[in-house]
């Protein structure tokens, strides 16, 4: 299994984390909707910004292309635990003066 390269530093300023959505609602003929848990284990998403050196942009691109549908090990920025993650959307690198930043959305697997 691949591992997120440590050279792609994560900015904690722009880090966001969503809570898992485990609830399903069913409308009733009368009264409030019925709610129940869909599952106990579910994935959730995190959004982060990573800094990429100009010389490492091709390596970041190749990491994405090699792992665009597969699961890889990732050190969670909040817990510092190794979790399994996969890309939830295509990253969008942006050139700044001397480096790139990339907005990344990951799905953290249960």
C-alpha cells in the first residue's frame, strides 16, 4: 500500500474535517421524519492544503495518478494516527511565487 509522501507538507490553517453521516431519514405520513442509523462504520472527508516544492510537482502528479482510485496510508493531521485514505476529488495545484499549493479532499476510510 502506498503512503502519502512526507515531503508534501500539510498546512494546518486550512484543514477542515467533516463528521461522518450515518443517519438515514424517512418521511412519515404524519409527524416528524423517522431517523435511524444507516451503518456504524462509515467514511468521512477532510479538506487540506499541501505545499509542494516546484521540483516536486511532477512527483505529486504521479502520486495522484498512481493512487487516484486506491487507498493509501496517511497521517491524520489532527490525531497524528496513520489512517487509510483515498482521493475524493481531483487536487488542484496553484502556483505561488516559489512553490505550489494544492487543495486536496480525502476520504478517510473506516
